[in-house]
C-alpha cells in the first residue's frame, strides 16, 4: 500500500473511528494484557488457567480481561462455574504476528550488523 493510499484512508476515518482505534491500541499497551492475549492465541482458556499461566492474581487477570473485552479483543462465555476466554477478534492474531515478524527482522538485522563489525 502506498503512503498516498494510506493517507486517503486515514482522512476518511471519523473522529469516532479514530477514538475506537486508539482504545484498541491502548489496550495493547500493557505487558500483562499482551501476555494474556499471547496465552489465548494458543486456544481458549478458563480464567483460572490464565491466572495460573500468567503467575498473576485472579483480580489482576480479571481486570485486564475486562479491559480487553471492552476493547472487543477478548470474549468470555460461561461453562458451568467457569468463565472461558477466547480471542474475539481475529485481527489480534494478525497484529501480533506482524509485530513479532517485524521485531524478529530487526533483531536479525542487528545481529548481522554486530557480527560484521566483529569480523
């Protein structure tokens, strides 16, 4: 996509749409929420499983899950006494994959640069 195309798309977004986008990015700007999303990208998990896997408290996990749910990224459904969490918006997987790929490329570039400087 050219910068001209991306500029025209951004001009088409309303203030409401921009605020919704900002809300989603703010939801991603916290390591615990990213940890929870990373765990959920492996598949559905109960809140108890997320508490155990994250090493955090039930209250902290629940607080972050509520924020992710409000941002439309995570869904929760009841199964008996358990709350099962899942990725509600598949774009979360795509965003995480894109960022991880980009970071990997940057790290590989830095490693090559260091290696060439040592040789």
